[in-house]
C-alpha cells in the first residue's frame, strides 16, 4: 500500500544572505561591558599582583586553584 501523504524532501538550511538580529537586551550589554572592564584591569596587573588580588577577593589560598597554579608556574618560569 502506498503512503497516504507525500514524502517531504530534506532541505538544507540557508545561511547565506540571512540577517542575524543583534541582541539589544540591556543586561547582556552590561555584562559584556563589565567583562571587558575586568579583562582590561587584569591585563594591567602582573602575575604577582593577580595572586595578591585573588587573596583579597577570595581569601588567602582559597578558590581559583587552577589559576593560582598557573600563575605560580609562570612566576617560577620567569625567574629562570
């Protein structure tokens, strides 16, 4: 017995010439601006200053374990 409905063909999604609407949500733009500000502040700090900054924010040797290890390694390699 034949199918009652005609089989649909698979269509490839068209991505060319498609306008992607920019998100204008105010919270998103605030988060993006905050992230840029934090990244700029971090880029101006040295590795030792960043370790001290983490200590003041999180507490002495608490949290950010991987970042602390990475910074310690970079400080050790800089001495050589």
